[in-house]
């Protein structure tokens, strides 16, 4: 199920981010990658799935990570991260709200999930493909902000471009199966999202310190 799950999450959400975007002047990308492989989520056990070379070529992300946390549990949590060190000419960042239906998933509900660790919320979709239901929390994280709206993300990246700074962003998706209670699944996803978000910021900070 690992490779299939990776394709579902990645193809539904991320392919559009690398397939073409906002026309903007692009400064030089960071010389150092972000190091997604070092992300930790407490002491949770996980298995990692490699995306195949063809998919990586289409995605064109600098780095990717796909893991299944608590893989032996009835309710695992899936984490997908894609780090883009630049926004290529002609590329367009798309919202999962548009991409999931194109991959065979129906959006049952749109909601927000409390992100109490920073007094905010995460956007979330409850999706169903006829045999399985999941909640998907997602966000876009730059070194300076966390965005949940694609338009605000584009504005942030445009500002970075005008300041001749790299337009780098991590797309993060944390999803969990919905067995009976959506709120319970949302809490499980949020627990992991908290650690993932903080780990991404840690990596941005470490990379900035190495570059200085």
C-alpha cells in the first residue's frame, strides 16, 4: 500500500506545484538543501517509501519525504513533504481542493483543525474514494510564514522575488484514516502536524545558520 498511498497523496496535491507557476524573476536557489530526511515526529515508529524516478522527474522537487507513522496500527498517519527551492517560470501552485477530485477522491467536507501550538488552524479536507475515508491536513511553509491559502502563498513568494530572495516553500500533508469519528482522526493528524511543522522550521533555521 505504501507506493500506492504515496502516489495518491503526491499526485493529488503536489504535481501541480512543479508543473508549471507564477511568472516571476527567480533569484539563485539556496546552495544547501533542507534535509527533510532528518525530520522526527517524537519517537513514533515509521516506514519510509521512496518515490520512483519517473514521478520525481515530474514533481521536480528538490527534496521529498513520504512516511507512514505507526504502520502496524489500525489507524496509521501518513506524512508527505515536498521541498521546492524555487518557483520555476510558468509554474502554478494548486490547492488540494482542486487536485483530489481529479485523482478519484470526493471531498466530503472542508474544515479547519485547531493548531493550538501556534494559536491558529490548519485547513483540512475529509475525502472519500468509495472504500476509504481520510482527513487530510495541509499547509505551505516558507522560512518566514505558514500559509494555508494559495493566493497568500503566491503573494508571499512574489514579495520574496522582489526582494531577490529565494522563493522556497515546503508543502506538507498529514493524513489519517477516518474510521468512526472525524474529530478523533483530526486530533491524531494534528498531533503529528505539530511536530512536522516545528521540524520544518528547525531545518530552515539550521540551513540559514549554515549559510550565514
